[in-house]
C-alpha cells in the first residue's frame, strides 16, 4: 500500500489525505496501528457529491455518510476507521492533526491546514496496521503570513485569547451576522489559504446552521 494508491481509493468519494504520521504503541490508537491518516474533503466537488448521496435525505447526513464511506475504505484495507464525532469519549483529532506537520495551531487557536487553511475539516481517519508513506511536514504558513485572521472577527470573539462562544452566538442573531451565517465564519475566510481553497459557500452555510440553528 502506497500513499498514491490510498489517495486514488479516496478520490471517487471526494476525500483526500490531509496528513498522517507513523506511530506505534499510541494509547489513543487501536493496538497494532503503525500509520494514521487523516481524511477530509477533496475540492472542488465534495459538496455536490455529498448532497447527492442517500444519507442526505435523513438526519445527520454528513456524519452518516462519513461512517459509511470511510468505514468501507477501512474494511477494504484491513484498517480501523476513527471519527471526530460519536462521543464522548472523543478521539483526539486536534492532537493527531498537529502531529502530521501539515496542520498547525493558528494565531486564533483554530487549526490551519496546508491546503485548506482555516476551512480544514476532518471527516475521519484510517488506522493502518502497516507503515505507509505520509505527506511530508511543511513550514508553518502562519509564520510568514500577515495574519488577517486576528482582526477579521467583527466583534472580536475569536483570537489568541480563545473563543467566546456565547458572544459569537449572540452576534449571529444580529443583522450583520447574516454574512457569517450565509458565507461562513469571517475569521476562517480571512485566512489566505482558505481564500485559495475551493470550498462552496453552501457548505459553510450548512455547517453554520448546525452550529447556530
């Protein structure tokens, strides 16, 4: 099994490998895991593909689709599928992401990924029993970025100090908050990597509605 073959298996489902790491004897991973790969949307095309799937007609369509598709990939590979939802307890996806060297703690504390920026989304992970080549680490982009994320929030609820969730919900109930509800979080969109990422506003709007019904 090679990284290229894994990417090819994921591509028909509009999923891609966002990062991974070699590991042994990690207590948070299934026994015998030698490689962990984190999977997320492949753009362009992820959202039209997902909304055309049978899960879209029922409750929790994104999570149910993720379980079906990534679970099937895991079975075919003799691996274990792990998900960032379904807890408690929850798998430590934040910590795992940082171990890849392709995802970092951003200036606003949200994860930022090499290709997706602050719009990064993990749909699941594959815990493989074999050692597989993983995407190489990269320099942290925030270190050479003007960091517009720090000033993008209209009411400064998200920054280095953390995230004031109640204040965010309060702002989203206002008329100016319609922009974030319809197009996605202004902070996430301000990231230059996010701006170059082909995520549709419809997808961001859906996730905003899940966050703020």
